[in-house]
C-alpha cells in the first residue's frame, strides 16, 4: 500500500462523483442531494487526512519538484483546500437542482480539479521520489484508517497556510513527532 496511490484513488473517486452529478436528472433532487452530500463529506475528509498525515511528512522528506519546494507545495495545497471548502459551502446556499446550485457545484469541481492536478504533478511526485517505501506504506495505513473512522465527514475548518507550515516545521525542528507520526503511534518519521 502506498499513500500516493491512495490519494490518487481518492482523486479518481472525486472525479467520478462530480461526473455522476452532471449526468443525473435535475428534477431528482433527493438523488442529487444524496450524491452531493456524500461528495462534500468525502472532499473534506480527504483534505483533513492530507493535512493531518501527508503534508507534514512532505515537509519533512520532500525536496521539491518542477522548481518548487515542499514548503511552497504545502502552502499552495492548504490554500487550495480552503478554496475547496469555501466552494463546497457555497453549494449549500442554493436549492438542490437549480441553476445556481449547478453553478456552485461546477465551481467546487473546478477548484478541486485544479488542486488535484497540481498535487499530482508536485506533491505526490516529490513524495514518491523522496519518501521510503516503508513510510509510504505506514502513511497509507494511517490514511485509510483516518478515512474509515470519519466516513460520515468531519467539520470543515479553514487553516492559515503560513501558520500550518510554521507549526509543522517547529515540530520537525524540535525533533518532535509530527501529527502524522503521532497518528501512526510512532516517534518521528523519517526517510529510512
């Protein structure tokens, strides 16, 4: 099992759920609402799992790709997650199945699609190149566990990207276990 593959699998499922919404009868608001609620919960659980588990370790072991560094990759991802949360919240302001609802869903899809594409080019590539197979496996187990425990959702919480990075880097500099390490029940994670 590999954290980068689990994240890619989640991305595929997110794309699939958005495509399902596009193909459903606009008059079947109960079905639209059910699929949207599942997707909205899934988007947030996925983002929270990345923020708790993946990005702290990217900051620890990443070296950057495509002219970026792990800090820039992480800062951009946290910013993107906030944009996705805002777009998801906007959907709830519209009656299901209306033109405004579809427009809000399309904006959530666009924000999410932009984030996934960038993450796949940068953060996931960086992590595959620089993290050990054992670390990638351990994080995958923790990631799958987190998502299973929170299958019905988590409360959306925007994060300040600079503060997020500062707090994780302070944990790393102090030799403390990051949130990911604590979640795995081990001390500091490392490349080895």
